[in-house]
């Protein structure tokens, strides 16, 4: 399970150095292949390939659904399968690097089953203006409520 935020860098060749806390989890699971994509062009999702394949299996059941087709179009447009190198780097798709401004300083968020990469300055601006509302907290409470 990926959690937390770890600062990282994308080098001049477009390679993201996976933060060591996340790399340890990937090593423990023997993950070396990834699918890097986006659903909005503002951030990158770095999926361990086994998790992405589970996602694809779930989507395949409803492949003709227009929303699934839209999702697949976006994730295919931005997507690229990559392998981690010996220095714990993955090559970010060029189109996504440019669109999401993923150059130099980035923030890598753990999103349970995948990593999400944001331009550090842009995510700081976005988060500074948005906190959770009471309605947001109630919605989260409903998702996490455990019935006894």
C-alpha cells in the first residue's frame, strides 16, 4: 500500500527517480514493470503493471460503456508501459511530462495501489486553496464506516 508524499526529481532525460520508501514496497512485491498514464493531463499515475492489469480486467467487462471508452482513450493517449532501471528510475511519457509540467521538482503521492506525480509548485498552489469541507468529511466517514 502506497501512502504519503515524497518529493522527487524528473531528470533532463525525463526519468523519475522513485522515492526509496515506495521503491522498497515495489522491491518486496518484485515489481519492475509499470504503466504510466493520466486521466487529466495535470498529473501522472504510475501503476505497478500487475495493478494496472487488474484495472484493465475490471474495465474489460464494460468495454462498450461510453465512460469506460473515454477513460481508456485518455489513459491510452497518455499511457506508456515502462521498466524501472537499476537506479530506480522510470521514463515518464514525453507528452505527459510536457502537459503536466513534470520537469525537475515533483511530488509523488501514494494512492494506495498506484503513485501519483504532480508538479511540486502547482500541487502546492492547488492544495493551499482547498481544504476538506464538512460535507467532504461526512462522505469520507460514510466510505470508511465499519458496521458492527
